[in-house]
C-alpha cells in the first residue's frame, strides 16, 4: 500500500509480531489450570506445572493421583489448550 492510499487495518499492522511472539509461561499455566478444572473437576496450583515455551513441553509436578488423572486425559487437555491458545502457543506434550 503506497502512501496516501487509505487507512490500513489495525490487525495488519501487528501481523509481523504475531508470527514472532509466543505466549508467556504464566499464561499457559493459567490456561492449563482452567482446562484441568473444566475437564476433570480437579483443582491444581501454578506450582504443579512447569512450562518450557521453546520445547513446548508441559511438566506436571502434581502429586500421585492428580498426576495420573492428568496423564490419562492428556490428549483431551492438549486439544482444549490448542483451542484456547492456538496451535502455535499450545504445548505439544505433557510429561
């Protein structure tokens, strides 16, 4: 678009940054807590998870039975996270 041809859409101005930025660790962990609560009706804390954004791996540090339930429903949790965070920002696996 040449100068003076009109107004650019605001969304177009940020398209460059959408491809570069990733969701911060804390926001991913908060979404995980909400998804686990919605799907499994289990309350977990921020300290129960660790997220490595560049590896896209979510580490579950919860205790025994809670961790087992999360691992049993791992695929459902990951699918819900893809829907909420988008394909680019969602974790790929839970360990």
